[in-house]
C-alpha cells in the first residue's frame, strides 16, 4: 500500500473560460472517482445519485447484530493510480486474511482445500461503503452531490441546444439544465436505457448495448450465540469460500474482517445462473432456499436469529465493453463503470478515472 497521501482535491490552473459544468449520474466508485478528477482539473461537477448515500455496490448494511458488506466483499489493487488514491484514505483501508477455500459440493458432501492467496485482499473499515463515502464527502459539503434523485431522462437543453438537461424524480425531482457534458456512471443496462431514450445519444447507446451484467441474490445471516473471542465460531475453520454448489458461488464470514463487530455473521452470494433463474421469485422463498444451501455447505445447522436477502439486479459483468470508457466527443456524453473493463471495484475506479481524463 502507498505511503504518500495526496490532497483530496488538488488545485488547477484552468482558465475560467475553459471550465465546464459536467453532470455525473451515479455515486458509486466510478462516478465519484470521475467527479473528483474533473474537479481537480478545474471543472464544475454535479453528481446525481438515486440512493440516500454514495457507494453504489460497495455497500454495507447495518443491523442490530453488526454490519454486512452485501455488495463488494473486498478489493484487490493492481493499478498504481488506484494504489495512490487509496493513500488518501489513510487508516480506512485494511488487509483481510480471508483464508479462502474452494468448496466442492457432492450431494451435500463438502471437500475443502486451501486456496493460495495470489494477491492481498483489502477491505474498507468499518464497512466497504466507507471508502466511497469518504471520497464523496467534499462533494456533499460543497452541495455538488444530489442524493435521493434518480435521473430518468437526458435530452438537449431546451434553452441552449449545445448543452444537456436532465429530468429527475425523487425528492429533488425537476429539470436540471445547462450541462456542457454528461457522464453516466451507472450499470450498463441502466445506462443503455437512458441513452436509448435520448435522441442525441444514439451512437453511445449502440456502444453500450453489447455489455452483459448478471444479477446476484445475496443472503445475510447472523448467529449472536457465537461471538469472538470468547466462543469459537460456528462451523468451518475457513473465513471465505468459492463454491460449486448449484445455488451458491461465494460465502464469507463478515466477523473475520478487520474493524467489524464480534458476532458471527455470514454473507452468501447465489451463483449468477441461479440468481438469474430466480430473479423474480418471492424474497422469502429465495431466503429459505439459500439458507438450506448455506447449511449444506458450511455444516452450520443452527437457526439464525437474523436472516435477510438482497437482490442485485445488476451485480457482475459477464461481457464487458472491452475499453476503459465510452465517450462521444461530438455529443459530449460518456459512460463509465466497472462493466467497461470487468466486474471489480478497481475496474470501476480505473474506468471513472479514464473517463474524466478523456473529458479534462
Ligand atoms: C454481490 C456483489 C459482490 C461483489 N463482490 C466484489 C468483490 O468481492 N470484489 C470486487 O472487486 N468487486 C465486487 N463486486 C463488484 C463491485 O461492487 C463493483 O465493481 C463496483 O462497486 C462498481 O462500481 P460502479 O461505480 O461502476 O457502479 P455502482 O457501484 O453500481 O454505482 C452506480 C451508482 O449509480 C446509481 N444509479 C443508477 N441509476 C441511476 C440513475 N438513473 N440516477 C441516479 N443514480 C443512479 C446507483 O444507485 C449507484 O449508486 C461485487 C458486486 C456485487 C453486487
């Protein structure tokens, strides 16, 4: 990890005439990285986010038993620029000794073998959402991040056809106009829907159409009867596993991550194929099936006092765009996100950064 922290926003020498007002849609790691970089280059940015806080799929659910990272579980760092950016989040990013195994399902029989760690697993503390929240705070303080506001339509500005305007719903519903450029930092299917409906964005719409993103049903369970360090954990000795069980592809012991509470908690991700097949199923039915699979794989048969499921309609890229971002310089509209390059947190960061560099 880097040792040299950099300032949150570096100053820029941009001439006022060259300064542009850019709308960024989506406050996940891609959108916030893009917005921060554009501001560092001297531009004015307004970020629109449909949820009540920034973070996107790097999210954390708080419960009376402790937190769950029900989106991204951890991240890896391969790009030097990501490493440098993480240095601005001093004390917030910590390594997680995941002690991962591969679990083979054989009619309920479990065979586990240690997976050698190829690279370090990093987590934000106290929850995965903390990293983007910290990076988004200066935007929030400067009133440049509009929360609880979904962008539903993008079109040319009625008063100035050289610019863009956005229609939004939610508490901040209305028309926001006067943008020199628009960046969609949202999952590809959602970006495609907005672009397809906009006359001026046809070229970009075609670019994004080929991307595929799979869903993921996620189960969260807590066992307050088992607490560290007084009582040993329930079930397996490993903290995370990739699974070939027909329902489950990944599970992790949340309480083994640094800076989390001591109550034994697991996050379980259904496989992309199973999630797709059961996408529209009733949540209670999905919960019952995933609990059964969890018991089969971990051997933990105790009834969890807390069990909940979350459906990610767009979770993991299965066919990426194949380039860092999409940018139509004539129409001044772009799209970025993890789906440009893959399905990792770092892909979102690199895509948001490259998108901003292309504009700036
Ligand atoms: C279950 C799951 C497990 C994962 N595990 C890992 C892992 O272990 N390691 C890893 O590296 N990655 C993992 N990932 C992937 C990782 O979470 C993503 O790569 C990363 O968070 C994507 O960031 P992003 O900014 O591109 O998109 P997002 O985080 O999806 O951000 C998009 C934002 O746009 C907002 N939005 C959408 N539409 C609109 C609209 N119309 N108007 C306004 N706002 C809008 C959304 O609310 C969201 O906040 C996982 C993802 C999931 C779902």
